[in-house]
C-alpha cells in the first residue's frame, strides 16, 4: 500500500517537474525540452523523508544546516501545520509560509549552472519547533551521475560570459556533502570569477 502511494506521488511529481522544466526552457528562449533533455533518458530521483521532533530549545539546534540543493529541481511536500523552512535573501532568513496541501519547488544548483546563473538555487535551512514535530517528503531530480553539466551555449555572450565551469554531476554531488558539513556552498567551487 505505502509503495503504491509513493509510486503515485513520484509519478505525479515527475509530471510537475517536466512541466516546470519545459516552462523554464521557454522563459530562457531555449527549445522546449532543453532542461528535460539535460536530465537524460531517466533522471536520477531521490526521495527523503525528514522527521524533526519537537525541540525544547530550537534556537540551539538546526533541523538542517544552511545549504542549496545540488539537484536540477527539488519538489517538497511540507508539513501542513508546522513551519520551519527558511530562505536566505540579502543576508536575512525568511520563514516560508505554511500553505496546506501544496508542493514547494526549489531550483537546484544544476539548474543554476545550466542557466548560467539566470535561475538561482536558493540557500535554505530548516529550524526546529519547540512544541510540535514536523515531517516533510522531498524529491530530488538530478541529471545522471555520469553526465557533465555546464551553462547552455545559447545563454552565453559578450554581455553574459560563462559563469560556471563544466563539471560531472557525480563530482558535484560528492562535493555537496562535503561542503554542507563545512557550512560552505559547493556552487562556489564551480563559479568562474
């Protein structure tokens, strides 16, 4: 039963992902399937169930350290009651409002690289709650690990030079875990300054 529900959820989220990627391609005036094609025949898809118990001193504990997602897109089904997700903007942490029965979609680092920085992968974190537990389900969609990603050539010109170097997805993802544990952003390692 649970497996059937998870299959249905991932299939429906896959449709959302493909629709969003096509819309993003159109916004950048690329061919409609440009971002879908970057994922290859089959996207690597990872699911994570996150449980954050209540914490009597939430100011001392992060549920999840500040980071950006190493994916192409991340689809998040958040708790319908308890918040905790925060986005960093201009040096200030902002609470993401709780909207029951919705999905939240984050652009990931791979999309930031492919779009040559036009789409940004947001830095975010999860904070714990003093009185209530929190549950979320997250789907990460990534290009296959052996693929190389780089800015789309159509998005590079003399006004907007290449901002990111080419990198294999598996190398990027390996660096992601190392950098999150150190409190740094792996995307900074592929930026060309």
